């Protein structure tokens, strides 16, 4: 009677290992092959000589996703026709990518690394041959072990276990051992037919290359290569944006740093619905914003609504006319009156967006509702997007991001503070009752790293020193940094050199003494509530302050005098 291996009362792995110990070759057919699972038997395969008659042949079936099976079952097209070469190549690439993805799941360990290195070595020495069966979906799980035993030359294991750690020893399965001579020979013939069938493709070489390029490789990776890989992944978004978009012909006079900001911002907008241009004052945010709107106009046929402070309406209209932008310029003071009845603009550009930090303001709500109703993409311009708290940033992001939208990332620093991993996530959900991948979740974090990770996806910001260090040329004669305009003229970065100016307030000159006294009188006559708040406290308040409030008022008198004195010294 055959034995039943269900991994409950009797595990398959120990029996399979004991059988392989006495063998000289093996043939396995499985529906799924986990590369890490090879370490459970790889040490025993090492004893094989490594030729066609003394190796382990592994046949991996091509399984489909449940959704693919459902679509195929209801399809009007017949799926019983033969497989062609183009399909074989496509499926081979797909399976190679799946094997590569396996190695990115979970944390690497020494035992996994050792097992994967052994598998790579055994493939390259011919001890293991791996084929993909692509002719049709193959779900069979068969293990045939060949031994130098005149009474039982082949031992088979037939059932449901795939070549994975869980399939061989952990999860519930149902397998039988096959010892009958006639049955084993029939199973061997079945295997040989599948192994030689058209559509059965050898991927041993490709699999070895995948292993040798993974973290399990035997050769050490130079630290510089690791650095380059990190830099590539950190800048992948910028690289993609620069390659994907072209600067409109009207903007060929932009500096390189401005062109790259436009392209990266355009990618942010098309991918996530909005961007904040946070370059410091003087780097051309207005021109950058106009160029972004022009790209969206030319590539996507989108018109732009420009919302700006009243004193900038004329300037923005001139930009719209000069660069032939299909746009309407609207003063922010008019948004409550005009936005409810305004036609649809698919792009909304907001200048000085830091003025919209108050989510409870009427102007804020009017603009937010307009953007949501019209599904508008947003371009926000501000040299000071962050003023007091991180909520300043989230308020601007909320103009185009719903608070419960899945952002694809979490506030990891905050979650680590709450316990890390699943424990930190559960604790967060318990406290705040919102998704950990939402903007609302980031609003609960005060960790700079969390906000830095978030804003990398939504903001383009460069400082003057960054531009100077990465984009400026150096004058060979003066050694000064400069940017060159399209017409050849140069704009030099100023050299800030501190100088000490010495003077004496104790002078014998009568005129100087009179000048000094006059300056002091002028300072004393100034109304400086910031530096002397104590001078503006009501002498007879309608409601007497509490004890705690009185202590704060008394402190204003003391601090105010010191600040006024400091201010006077500076002015003198």
C-alpha cells in the first residue's frame, strides 16, 4: 500500500530526501518552482555527476492567474490551437521576469544565499537542467528518483506538492509514493514525452544569469556600482520626465535647470494630477509654470485657468499673450464670485499658492471645489510652500489630492515610532482611523523623512546654491560662476563677502553726538509692537486676566525691553 504524505501526519520532504540520497539522477515536474525552495534538496543533488544520465531534470509548468483562466473560459476565440514561436518567446520572457521578481521578495538570508549559489553552480555544471513547458498549462506534480536498486529502480512521488519550502513540508498537501514497477515506468514515459514535446524550452542558461546578477551572486559588487544603482533609482522619475517630454518651441531660451524642471513637473502632473514648483525667488517660476501649461496645451489640448494675486494679473496676462497660451487669468480675490459659474478648465495654475494654507477659508474651498468638479490638473507656484508646519504643504496638496486617496507610500518613520511593521500599522489604524497610505496619514507625522519622501513625488524645488553648484559655468579668468543666456550674455552669481565696519559711539565730535541722540529719539518714537508688546496692553481691560495670563503679560514687559534694545543697537 502506498504511503500518504499530507504534511500533517507525514511530511513529504524527509521521505524525498532519503530517497534522493540513494539516487544517481532525478526527474521532477512541478507547476511552480520557488528558487529559494531548492535549498531543501540542493545539497543532495550535489552528488550527481552532471551529465544527461546523471543529473536532475526539472520541468516547470506554465500556470495562469485565476483572472486569465476566467477570461479564457468566456472568450469567443478558441484556445486549443498550437503555440507559435512568438508566443514561446513572450512566455519565456514572462517566466524569466517572474523568477527575477521572486528574488526581490523578502529579506535575504545567509541560508538562502547559499542555496541559490549552489543552484547556479549546479546549472552551470550540468547537474541541473531546467525547462519551461509552454505548450499548454501544466499543473502536474511528479517526483521520479532513479536508483541503483534491482528491485526498485525508480521511486515516484505523485500528488499536489510544488517544489517550494511550504509545498514540501509545511502547508497541507496530498501525495502518494509510487513503488510499483509498471506504474513508475509509465510515469517515466509520460515525463519523457513532455520533456521532448514542442513548446518545452530550456531556460537553464537564463536562470543561471538571473541568479548571478542577483544579491545571491558569488562575486562581490563594487561599492561604486551600488552607489550608481541607488542614484539611478532615486533619479529615475527625473530621468523618465526628461526623456518623455519636449520643450515647446516658444521656450527654447530656457536655462537647462529650467528645462529639466519643466519636464519633471510635466511628468508629475500627468502621473499624479499636480505639482508644486517651489524654487526660491529669482529662478524663473513664472516662466517654468507657463512652459508646463504650454506642454499640456500642445500634448493634451488642455486650457489653463491662472489664479494669482490681483497685482500680478497684468503680468500673467502678458505671459499668456506672449507665449500664445490658451488661458484665462483670474484674480484670487474674485474666485468666490466667478468660479461657481466658470466653464471647465482642465489645468489650474495658482501663483503664490502658499496663500492657500487655510483649508477653512472661503477662497480655498471655492478653488478646491472647482478643481474637484472639473477634474483639473494643478500647477502650484510658491517660493515659500512651507512656513510654519507640514500642514502648510498638505493644505496645498489637498487642492488636488483627496485625503483618502491611495498615495502608494506610507509615513514609515511614524510607523516605526509606533512599533514598525504590521504592529506599527495596526497601532496607527487604531489611533487615527485612516488609511496609512493616504495624505491624512502623513498629516499625523512630524518626521521630516516622511514629508521628504512624500514631497519628492509632488514638488520640484531647487535653491540658488544648488543651481550654482550643478548648472553654472566657471569663468576661467575671474573664477566666478555664471549662467549664459541664449544670446551669449552672462549672468554672474554674486559673491557674498562679509565685511566688518567698525565705529565708535563714544566720540568727542559734537555733531556726531547730536546725530546719535537724534537717532535714539527716532527709534523711541517708532511703534514696534513686535518688539514691545507690553506697551500695548490695555490699562483697564474689560475682563481681568487669570493668574497664568498675568504671568505671560508680565513677561511681555521684560522681553519687550530687551528686544527693543537689540533693535536699537542694530539700527545704530
